[in-house]
C-alpha cells in the first residue's frame, strides 16, 4: 500500500514538473530573436538618390512561443578599422514600404525586405577594395543595447571598386548553392527607380565574379 502511495506521489510530482516546464517554455520564456543568412544582399545607391544603402531579405524568428518585439534594426558596415552605422530602417514589400518603428517576431517567423540607409547627418561611406564585415543588429524592447543577429563577411576587389565609382552602380551578393559564401556582381542602373526591386530590373550587368566569397 505504501509502495502505491510512493509511486502515485512520484508521478504526481513528475507531472507537476512537466506542466511547470511546459508553462515556462510556452508562456514565460522570452526566447531569442534569430535571423537566417540572407540569400541576397545589396550595397549601392538608394532608388531615389545616390546615397549608399544596404538591402537584404531574410527570415526573422523567435525561439519561444511568446515572441519578442523589435524596437529598431540597424547594420554596421566595417572595412578594417573604418565602420559606419546605417541606422535608418525601412522594411516591407514593393508597394508597402514603411519606416521601421516596431516589429513583432513570433516563433513562426516573418520574412521581410530590409533597407538600411545612412543617417541624415552628412555621413558618407565609400566602397573601396578590401575585406568587409556586415553586422545586423536588432534593438529589443526592454533591452538597452543592440543585439547581434548575423555577421556577413565578404570582399570587394579592386576592379569592383573602380566600377563602383561610376554613378548609379551597386554591387549584389548572391548566396552560393554548392559552396559556402557569396558570389558578387556589379550592376549599373539605367534610370532612377523608386525601390530596389525596380532597380534590379533596371540594372545593366557590367561585371560578374564567379569566385565564392567568405560567408
């Protein structure tokens, strides 16, 4: 009889632990915001002007059911000791672009086009030959510092640097399928479109490099 009580208490205690763990995982655990590696990113002139911008498309998701709220996003482009923050965040689809001012990210994730522009304080950043790092950050509500989502490493060659000096020229990076890394190519815009999607259609390819670059 005592054995039955002990077994009953054990399973009751085990059930309580499982229920508490499930409640914590689904209701209370904040989780973390994650980002998949972009299949494509772009550095070049904005559609409405010649100021440099960064574009990428990726999936954002949260590791908990509760989800998290992103207050802002920005990227830091770094070449050697030189770095520049692109702190103006715009996201959305072609006909529905809006200034980023809060985004809820759940466990199922959200896919968006992200455009990052230079601050309106006269900052400039020139695409010179060299090795680069592109760090993508999110500002989470309730936290006081940027949370690093992804680091992308790539290279710009001297030939690409010379091509990028021409007006209206930008550089695309496609993620490789058979190799880890990105394949880059420079394109020239024929006209000034309103957004990146139109610019991709209006660009004329002037050079393509088939060498995969470091991810």
